[in-house]
C-alpha cells in the first residue's frame, strides 16, 4: 500500500480525519502554541532534574534516582494548569470543532539512550497499534519532540503494515483489567517484565519503516491503527516528547474510523477523552456504543487522567 505523507496540508478537519482513517500521515510545522507548549515542558523538565542537563542526566544518575524523577515529573506535566490549555489551543488552530472534538490528557514520554532504561515508566515501545490496546478505531494520534531529535531517537511508523494483518496477542488485553493491575507497576518501574502488553507474534519486516525527524514543536499526526514503535535510542541523549490522542463525536456515532483487521482486545479507552470546549466527558450514549460486557473487570478510566492528590 502506498501511504501519503502530507506536510502542512491546508485541509479541513473533516478531510484530515478521513485521510488519517485511510492511512495518510500528516506533519505540521511548529506554531506559536506548539513551541510555547514545548518551552513550558522544558521548564518543568529542567526543574525536575535540578541543575543537571536533562538530555544527559542518565550518564550520571543511578537508575533508581532517574525513575524517581520521572515518577514525580510525568503526573506534574499532565496536571499542570497550562497543559490542557495549550492542547486545546493546538487543536482549535488545526480546525477541530471544540464542541465535537475530545482529547485524552497530554503525556510526556522519555526514551533513554543505549539501554539505560527501557521498561516501566520509560517503556521502549515495540511495534504495535493503539487499537490493540483498546483504542477506538476513530482515534487520531499526535506526537511532537520537546528537544531536538535525530533519526536514532525518534519514532517509527511501519507504513507497509497499515492494511496488512499482523498476528498479535491483543486477545489477552482488557483495558479495564490493565488499568487495575498494571498501570501502577508501569508508573513505578516495578514488574515491567510481567505486564502483558500486546505485540506481534511473528517476526516483521520493518526495513521500509519511516522515521520522522521534526523540529521542536513540529507535529506528527497518524491513525491509532498505524503500526508504530520507538526507534532504539543510540543517540547518546534522552529523547523527550509529548503525545496525545483525539476522537470526534460524529465519527464515534457514525462508526467511522480505520478498518479493524487484527485487533481482538476488549474494553475501551473511550472514557478517558475530554471535550475541548469544557473538559466534559464523552456522552453516555456514545460510551454505551463501546460497552462489551467487560466493564466489571477493573478500572474504567486511566488513573493518570484523575486529579493529583493535594500536597
């Protein structure tokens, strides 16, 4: 399958979403909102590393101390008063209807270099589709670097596999059970080897993968159905990036989205999404479309979306 990659495309949000569902990838140049969001994020990162260069701190910190820093930093980023405001501004400037577009909270990702930390809170993602992890087929993914990146610490999209069935273990995955049993272990870097994250069951030819190297604040947009992974980081520095996801109400009600060709997971992340206009949840009638009888298996909402306890 030939996949189109469109740079700074001047298209409507409807056209963009339709393109994403069909496999098109979009790259947007930095805007004032994305650059300012990255600047705020760097301020939080620098503060957390307390005088150390965040990109090279892994060279001098014990792994345990590094994990402690991330465990504190990542929730603070999610719940910073300006994080959601920047995200809302970024979506509106892309033409998203604030009354019909819903987002999940922005997350700060880290990819350390040369095998320093590859599990738990700094999980190095193997090739996967978000739809294997109970994401709606209508989900759109957004990703941007916070510091300069290189081809050796970016993210890869495996475009050849968009319409190819990839045998995988998604049938073992229930979103609510994962939230209950494994989220906290991931956040603390404990028990990473026992957490059953779905992945391919066959060796994949990834030789034709696309690695996108954007400037700080540049935005990569792709479908939750796209197979993607972390590039093994051999750059010598830690990569910091922001990602978030959106769904659109009309798509959800109409059943629009990418075609499910190989996902067998249960549960849904639909309750994690918040409306751009006022941060209200997805309406109950739409949530009901995603109920499959497994709602009693665990926690319905990803814990990081909930407010931090007072300090």
